């Protein structure tokens, strides 16, 4: 019996790549640096802001500089938190799927808490997700399983289904010993067959039935 659903955010519930690309582009412009292509930045999403900025710096062959990295991270987070998120939108069918689910919902995302709460408020989702475990909630981020374990404990400690889209989510679920429902239209780059998952879906219309199918008979975590 499944007692809760825990979701990744970026690439799973929402397509935030346009907003993140815009933020990176603005940050680079402030530094007098050229923009990176959208597809390149989209491929950097999933490991949290520090990982994103590390990948951006490497893509531009910038020297490793911890102080500059920390400054760029802080400025990106401020800009992203203060932005209206006009370019971040739910994937088609998400709203209806969330409405159809009758289980407690939680978020487990590498996005920092400030931007996460701002986005949830704009989408009218704050009440949907009473449990948030964000990229700055704990000392470590996904794929460290501590975030998912923390979310499970906060939802009552019972068996859960984790819903994500990426290699990071698949590794997190595997290391936490939890089943993954993999959304295939997010930011994944690895072939589906190479990622551990309980089941996959390519449109949110399919999720409620998928959850219902796996709700009974799932062994406790």
C-alpha cells in the first residue's frame, strides 16, 4: 500500500528550462561572457544551482575559482528567486493529474527553497505540497538519498512512490531503495532502458491510473 507520492519539480512537474536559460544568459551578460545555447543549459539542469554553475563555467572554459563560483551561484539564486517565473510552466496534464490523486503529496527538489516556494505560490500549488525538501534543506542534495529519506519521514514514514524525470532522480530512488515512476518528457539524457524505474509514463494523463495500479501490493520501504 502506497501512503504518499513524492515528486521532483524541474523537468517533472514543470518545464523550467526556459526560465533557467534566461537566468544564466543574464548572469553571463553581466560578466561580459557570451550566452550558451538553450539546449546546452537545458542539459545542465538537475543537480542544483552549484552543479549548474559549475557546468556553465566549464562550458565556457572558465578557470576553477571557488570564490567566483560562490558569487555566481548567489547572484543566480537571487535573480531566479526575484524573477516572476513567467517562463516556467507546468507540463500538459499536470494540474488534472494532481487533482485526481488522493494521496499526500511532497516535493523533493534540488531547487533552493526560496525559488521553490515562489514558484508554488505563483502556480497556486502551495497547499498541494505541505512537505518540501529542497536543495538547501539539508547539507547534501540528490542523488544523495538523504533528501528522499527526509521527505518520506515527513510524510509519515510509510511506503511511497517517487516521481521524477532524470538520471539524478533514478539514482536517488535506487540509493534510497524506493520505486521510481519516470516521466519521460523531462530532462533525461540516458536511454530509458538504462535507468532503474518501476514504470514510465510520457504524459501526465497516465499518472493517476499508474499510481492506482501500483498502490496495492507495493512492499514497505
